[in-house]
């Protein structure tokens, strides 16, 4: 069914914005849609805490671990990402699902979470500032699912804009994509004055996802890592072609949410590789995990790889398409003998303020922590036994994330999410 609506403010915004050839209309609507999006959950007390490592400042293992979601035990959790609202998404690969926890460790259900099931061969997840959750399933596709749209609900999808052609005097029905394309070609020529929405169940279901975000043309790619950038970019790690690739976020369609506001659906288009095959700095073999950061006007890409020489790297984009290593070969983080198949990397820019770098050193069963300059700081996940470090607390950890004082680890071999806090922060963790 098509539901025709009368003239309203978004159309006026579309008219003025597309006349300028810029997406202000989209940005204003997005800002409207994200108002009040998500609330932070309080962190509970930690009744049992076990210290690890030596020295004045260590990482403390917080209890309890997260092992069950909605009654079903986690099985081989391979990645974790904590979004800006404090919700922790876990790629529960052994159960072919993505699950979510609040900061207390309680299972989050409803809000579209039931759609994140039957996801075979889960490899990695990432999230951006628009609450798009990106999903890599080990093949040549990247899926996405929007957290906010699912929480609020979608009641209608844009079928077409009704626009006036100021040159010919004709009235046209244009889809979202057609309108954007024609307006970019002829700014100001097409003026929207009405729109038609559809409440067809199939279209609503498709808008809620998860749905296809990007398809590599040859079908050979094997995506093992994905991260949403802070500037409408998405980065993917491709094991088959040995590349880290950048995609550009595009708006696919307009949706009306159940609260009367408007949101969007998305897709990605190929932009360029940021790292290609090689054994030197700034090149990659078997990239696996990735994190994106914009700091001081510079664009930084951190990635971990399971082959080659420099297994954890940080590269910066100095000019469009020009990427350079931000670490030197003598930095601790670039030590050729430091890791065993690291699978993930995260930068704790939200809370620590000093951009500590966390590496899931998978086959060494530990997390390594570095300063922004790449100097080694400490481990998380080790025991000190008579002066000897034992790395048997974690088992093949594949994912790592950080949010407001808490380090989260997808402890794959132990089928759990383990959490850590600095010994100096345990009594003053945000949210308690």
C-alpha cells in the first residue's frame, strides 16, 4: 500500500539542500532521528575481582564473566564492539548469532535483536556513529543492521518523491536514488512538494535488515574485519586479496519510524584500498582486525594481521589516497617477534584520553597494551606465578573493545566475554 502524505518540513529541507548539491537535508533528518538515541546503563558492583600482572598498575579481571545470553551459553564468541551508548554487541559465532548486553551484563532482547540470527560463518562486527552495525561473515559480502531504526521500529518506507520540474513544468515521481542523482546533475531544477510512503510488509522487513551493505564484484573476497569510520566511511579487511579497503557510506532510502521521525537505510560503495599486499610497513598479508580514528585532523587506520612482518600497524592518510606508516620499525608495537596471529585492535580514545592501544594477541592468549607512540605498557590476561608470567587466563582471544574504563575481551576458546579494569580505576569506574 502507498500512503501519500502532505507537504511537510523534510521536503522543504530536501528542496533547499539538493538545490545546493549537498546532503544537508539528510544530515538534518539524521540529527532529528538520533535525538535521545540510547541511554547508558549503570555498571554494577564487582563482588569478585582477581588481580593479574605485577607492578603498581595492573589490569584487574572483573567478575562475573559473561557466558550466557538469554538462556543460551555463548559458543566461540569471535568479536565484540561497544557502541557510543554503552551497548556491547558480541559476534557469537558458534551459535550463528549476534547478541547484545547492557553494562551490567544483562541480555538485551527485542528491539530487532531477533533479526541477528542465522548468520553463518560470523567473523567480525563493527559499528559507526549512526549506530549502523556492520557484519562480516567470512565471504565477499558485508551486511548491516541499524540499531536505532530497529529499536524505534519502521512503519513506512519512501516509495517516491513527487517533484516539480522547473524547466519543463512536468510533475515527476522519483525514488530517493533518482531524486538525488538528478538533483546532483541539475541542482535546483527539481523541487519536491510531496512524497508517497509504502507500508508493504516485505519492504518494511527489508528496511530493518540485516541486509546487504556491500558485495565484492568477483565474489572471491574473504572479509575478516570491519569497522565504521567517524566520517561516513567503512573499512574492511580482506584475507583473499590481502587488502584493507575503504568504502563510502551512501543513503539508500528514507524510512518513517514508529515515533513519526525519519531515518535512513544505507549501502556502501568501493572507494580505494588503503593497504595492499606486502611484507613491509604500510602493507598487509591476511588482515584481520581494524579500528579507525580521526585525531588532530589526521585520519588513522589501525589493523592487525595474522601473517607478514609487522603484525600490528597504524597508517595515516596524509592526502587523498596517500597512506604512510605512523609507527617506526623500532617501536615496540612493530616488534617482529612480539605476537602470535593477532586478530583485533582497539584504541581507547573515549575514556583514557591518552589513546592506549589494545591488541588481541590471539595465539599468545593475551591482550597487549601500548601507548599511542607504540611503547609497550602491560598485559591483560596473565598470571604472575613466582615471578613467571603465565598466559593461561585467556584462550585464543579474537576480539577486543574498550568503553569508559572497561576492557572487554571476546575470549573465544573459553566461550565468554572477560572484562578488565585498571587497578587504579576499580573503585571509580564510570557508571558505578
